[in-house]
C-alpha cells in the first residue's frame, strides 16, 4: 500500500479552513527548496524534522509573516 505523504497536511488544511484559521502548507515549500539544496530535513528513523528541517520551517514561517505584513523584515 502506498503512503500519502501529503495526507497529514490535507487534514490540517481542512481543519484550519473549517475553523477560519490561517494555515501555511510547508510540504510545497520544502519540496521547492529541496530542488536547489542538498541534505536531509528529517530523521531517517522516524520522519520527524531534524535541525535542517526546523531551520527550513523557521525560514518559511518568517517569509510568510513578512509577506502578510505581520512582521517587519
């Protein structure tokens, strides 16, 4: 059986949408960044973010907050 790696994000997006909560989908951002950068973003043993993954998430959140004018650059 094939695992849908996007399923958790789809579920979170639906919950956020149903409750009028802002949601930033990180999978597309990570995939785009991975095209230009080498290195793992998750621990191979369990798939949770490693240090690089957390750094990428911070960068994505910062860029989002700046783009929404919720934070100065």
